[in-house]
C-alpha cells in the first residue's frame, strides 16, 4: 500500500499543470492527499473526494476552482465522516485489503503556525483525531501539518508537543517524523502498520512545482 501527500501551493505554477499532474500520477499512490489544491488538478483515480470549493466563502482571495483538500484513491469509500471544518479537513473511510482505514486529509493551520488561529485550529483537529480513533478505528492523518519534527525548519513548541502527545495518546505512529525539512506528514494507527516495512520517498525537493516537497510512504507487510 502506498500513501502520499503534497501541498501544490494553490497551483501558483499553473503553467506547469501538466507536469504537476504527471508527477501526481507517477507517484502511483493507492491514496493521494493533495492540499492547497484546485479542481483543475485531477489525477486518474477511480474515486475523488474534495472539500468544498472556496471562491467567495473565505477571507482570502481564492479562485472559484480552489479547495483545500482532495483525496484520490481506487479504494471504495464506505462512509464519509464529519470533521470540525468541512473546508479544511476531509475524512473518508476506505475499504482496503488490510481492513477499513479512515483517511483524514487536512491542513493544520491554513495561515501557518504563527497565526493566532493556529492554536484553535490544531486543538479542534486533535479532538477529531481522538473521536475518530475511538471504537477501534484505524486512522490515517495525512496532509500539511505546518510543523517539522526532525529539526528547526518550521515549527512551534506548542504545535509540535501537542501533536506528539495526541498521536501517542491515540496510538498513532507518525511515519514521517524523522524526515528533515518536512512539514507534510503521514501518520497511521499503530495497529494498522504493525509488522510492516516502511519505505519513504520525497519529490519536488527543488520546490520547482510548489513551495512544498511531496512525500509518500510505502507499507510492505512481512512476507509480501
């Protein structure tokens, strides 16, 4: 199973849209979470789930085609779960070969981690993680966390410690925690990744197509 996420910077490099789309498809993710995205960017997956378009609904000058989170997958969705903010976080329950997996695609702090709204936004998302992890659900939190964990690249002490505590409390493993200069992450319930080998790949490290690099995690179960 391969899970990937990429913040495509509101398609500020729209002149390279074909190249961005090609890269998304070459990642060959079973689950791809795009953030700061646009409905014009649509990889060739069977299913697509999106937060609502933003034009006219937010205090930022968004284009009518923009939305914050899109999830692309070939897995069938059995249920869509509510989140604290339908414009910023999207949660779908997917039927995978390893059992159902709740995929929570998000941006934590749409104005960055120094804006006054970051604390409230993060706190509400942590409430979502706690609620969605209950009842034995397997949860994958995936997207732009606006926080590095391996270095001083971009973080706040509050944000970093709050997320680490939440993941520990809810038995979620932050698979991308040790990647330098990484603020886009993939975290999955410990029981879902128990006994797996993990391979991590990044792209757009030169920030040529977006101001974020993309990151993918391959989960390889022992014996496969």
